C-alpha cells in the first residue's frame, strides 16, 4: 500500500511548512509542532523514522512494547507500529484532543517516512531547540525506525 502524496498534500493547500525530523529529539520536536498547530499553521514532517528517542535503548524498547501490548486485539486500545503513526500519536498526546480546537489542529499535520518526490524541491526547516547535538549530552538513544522494527513493522519496498 503506497500513499498518494499528491492527494494528501492537496488537502492542506499551498501554505504549509515542511520540517525535516532527522536528528531531532521526539518529545521536544512534538511539543514544538503541537504549539504551532494550535496557532493555526499547517505542518508537514518528513523523515519521521530518523527522529531520536533518548534514554537506555532496552528501557525505550520495553516502554513502547508495553504500550503496543496494552489492551486486547478485539477492543483496543491500539498503538501504532509505523514510525510516522507513532510520531503523529506523540504529537496528538500534546494537543487538547478532546476539544474541537485540538482536533482541528491535529488535522493540519501530515507526516511521511523519508522525503516524498513532491517535496524534494521544498526548503526544509530545522528546529534548533530540538536538535540532538544541540540539546543532549547523552550518548544513549535509539531511532524511531528501530523501535518500529522492534514492534514488528517491516518496510515493503
């Protein structure tokens, strides 16, 4: 199943910002994006699989596996395995999801794995306050791509 990127971007219109998530810390970038979405901006995130989750890798894997295994297969709650869906879920957790304002803000977000061909010529933003090399002193981290693989996600090329 491939995503029709052109159709997805058409729903946003022309006035959207593109953020390259590679090398950013997941929580810091998500909170920054959530704030901008609440202010009314439309945001597209590329390279979602290259975002960094800091901490002991074993603990990170265990925490995400616990979230994924929670609930029943029939009734949920369901936790995603795809890197772009995990990223969207993280941003959603930082929005007032149960209000109309929060849901409208969430609808202005699009997230992609890699860089789609339709966005290659666009200028990408970097969020300085969320970059790993600027913020963190720890050498213990894991990529969202690795967490997704641990949960059972396989990229079909």
